[in-house]
């Protein structure tokens, strides 16, 4: 999304991977999608 951006706390996610995760959640009627997965412990 922004060229050269980096983060040491939260991983930078690829847009295609995020779109794939969203589509998989929609197709399986998943009610909650938490991205990145390390945040599942907070939900």
C-alpha cells in the first residue's frame, strides 16, 4: 500500500493474501475474521 513501509510490531500483509483470507471467510460463512492471526488471542 505504501512503498517502503515497515513495522517491527505488526507484520506487513500482502493485499492478495488479505483478499484470499477475506474470500475464504465469506465462502465459509465465518462470522469473525481476525488478521493477522496473532491477534486471535485478543478476541
